[in-house]
C-alpha cells in the first residue's frame, strides 16, 4: 500500500502577462506552485464564504415572515418609556 500523497503533479498553461504579474509577487524562496496554490486557497475560501452567505440569506428569506412575527411578539412585551 502506497502512502497518500499530499500533493499531485499537474500542468497548466498561463499567458505571458499572468506569469509576468506573478513574477512581481514572488521572491527567490517562493516557486510558482507555492504561489498559485496559495492564491487558489484564498480564492476558494472566499468562494466558500460567499456560498455560505448566500445559503444563510436564502434561509433567512424563507423564514423572514416567522422571524418578523417573533420579533414583534418580543417587542410587544417591552414597556414603553
């Protein structure tokens, strides 16, 4: 049984201007793979957060009438000053 690899080799094709832009952000200690993986992780985390927000909004919208009724009920117990 082979150990599970944490990384996998792949190949991508990037335009020259993208590579030139990447070169502005990496140093001698960072290679393309590290940089691209870091950028993709950040992008994917942002997409996941956006998807969660969208799902949360859908849930709130589906339950808004009930939640508003509950809020009105709670406020009805509040004493007017």
